[in-house]
C-alpha cells in the first residue's frame, strides 16, 4: 500500500487545480521547487505517472483524473470538518438545554432565547419549564445545561449554584384600586384588603406573612396559588392584592397591573444552577452572559420596579 503524505496529496490537488507548479506553489504558499519535489515523491510512491510534461505545463493523465475525484471528495469532507470546527468555536453549532421556573418563563427567558438564537444560527435550543425543585432534578441528572430558579436551599452535590440577582419584591394592585396613586405601599395600607398569598410550600410565603405579623396588620387571605403569574392574573382581575417577585409582575404591568414599591423590603433571589460534574460549554457561558445583560436592561427600563439589592 502506498504511504502517501497529506502534503503530497495537497500538492497533487493544487497542480490539478492550477495546471502549473508555479500556480500550485502560490496556492500552497511554498516554493516551486518544493512543489516539484512533493509531486515527484507522490508519483514515485504511487508508481503511476500522473502528469505528462509538455514544455512548462503539466497535463494530467487519465489516472490522475480518477485519483483526483477521490481526493476532491476527501478534501470536501475535510473542509466541512474545518467549517464545523469554526462553527463550534463561534458557537454556531451545538445544543443548549435550558430549564427554568414558571415566573421567568412568561416573557423574560423567551426573549433572551430569541436574542441568543439570532446570534447563534444553527444552535438547537430546548426550554423546559418546571418548578424549582424539578428544575434542580433535571440539572442534577445532567439532562439540562443550566437552570434558572428561586433561591431555595438545594442540598445536592450534583448541582453548582450561583446568584443571578437579588431583588426587592413588589406590591401589585388592580388598575382601579384606591391605592394606585400612592408611590410607596406600607403594610398598614393593606389592612383589611383581600390578599392573594403564594402557596404554603413556598419559603417566601413565610417571609411575607411575617412582615404583616410584625406590623400587626391583618389582611384577608382569601386565596392562595403556587404560581406567581396566577397571582398576578387574579390581582389584575380585581380579586385582591399581593406581593410578588418583580420579573413576572413586569409582564402583567403591560396588561394593566399596577406595581408599587413595598416597604418593608422583602428580598427575593434568582439563582443559576449547573450540573456539578459537567463542564460548562461555550454556548452555556454565552447564554448566561446574555441573560445577565438582558436582566440589567430590564432593570434600567423598569422605572425602579425591578430593584437590585446589594
């Protein structure tokens, strides 16, 4: 079996494309004698005459054309591999799997995904919307690359967690409520109001309840829901008032929901989680960078509603 080198085959291809050793030399960025030497070694190794010499030109033999067809197929494959490598480097190929809790899935995360998709054509994306604990399970099992969750304690060695943002929760009111003209809502302002609570299984529920208890304020807990966007929708319909995290509330503000700063401050945390035993791809890192950038943009455009806590 002939022991051909890549460089010999490259010289053969360059001569076939250019018809002269000088043209091949220019294409390969080497000297003309170097091309002639590679071509001579190539023919010797094959034991087949590939070119007839006529004056200063080389005329390919029928055998050369047969071999060239095989070479060209191989080079096309190599070029495809090279393009694929470049695409991977530029994050234009791959698969990114994102899981998030419902409250950020209404508008914020889909917008980030849209922007990311525009910047990374060819990347396949998957978004799974689940409860924080379910998101944690998906990430821990390495089924998903990144999760966006509330900051509940996650005691799982298979998960790495980092802070996305700390914010203040906001008070939400129906459009025609008597308090809509107040710049800031205090616990005392909500005394006797029908209050839509978050589900008992949510740790933030106890923080909200303790604020009213500390202020000795009684609210009518007429209903509760485990989903923030359900609370927003019910308040929008006039069913009561509530205190919720701001990202979901900002979506419903566009529909008429009234958002107010609430005193006393109740902190809410958004966390990012990753599989602990799996490296973070360039796609994951780029997505998280864009996510953080868009969160800052959202905060700047929120007119103080989305307030970061140091």
